[in-house]
């Protein structure tokens, strides 16, 4: 398992296409939850200044059925605010 200082470099970039305007809401919401969980797990090792603007475009979440997804994004939103 990776420690908090060993953030994966590619996952946030790989998820970026899922935030496009034409993407289905459920896909975009799941991507937002995944990014939120990455930020929660790896903290400062993920470039917040690059990730947060994209993540915030996905708000409000509309299709996520998992409380875990909502909680991850809410936690990141609170940290950014």
C-alpha cells in the first residue's frame, strides 16, 4: 500500500476526460468521488491547484448513490473553502 507521500501521478490526469460536459452525470459523479478519495488519501501530494477547479465543475453531484462518494467530495470541498 502507498503511503500518503507517494501519490499516484497519473490517476487524476486519467480521470480528466470523465469531467467533460457531454459525459453522463453518473460517470462524472463517480469520477468526482474517486478524485475526492485520492485527495483524502494522498493529501498534499496531489496538486490541489490543478485538481480542484476540475473537481468543482462537477458539483453538485446528482447521480452518486454511494454516501462514500458524497463524503469524499464534501471533505475536499470543505478543505478548499
